[in-house]
C-alpha cells in the first residue's frame, strides 16, 4: 500500500473533508499540521510543488493536490490504483 501524507491546518474545512474521506475509505495516512509552524508550511510547499493551501495530499511523496483533487481521483477511479502502486525504492 502506498504511503499517504496529508498536510493540514487547524480550522480548515477542506482539511477536515479530506481526512473524513480518507477515514471513510479506510485509508491510512500520516497527518502533518502546519498550524503555527513556518517550518512545516515551508516543508509542505516544497513537497507539493509550491502550493500554499491546505490540505496538500501526497501519495508516496508525489503531490496529488487538495480535497477536491482527492475526491476527483476517487470519482475517476484513479485513487485505488494510486494507492496500490508499489512504493518507490529508497
């Protein structure tokens, strides 16, 4: 199973929506809160290709995008295959 990382911000309804979707689907994830942390925000921006909004979701380190992108990948049937893809070698 691919590793899912989600950068979130306290009070962000899109972060909440994305986490709820992941949990409803039984998808394990690592959550990194950027609330009050310039260092974590910079980390998120570097990992996501410069995106500043939350959430930012990465699958095996590859940026997927935000909550809307997660939902679209699921609707299009791409999410399941992304999650089953083998993790890249270290």
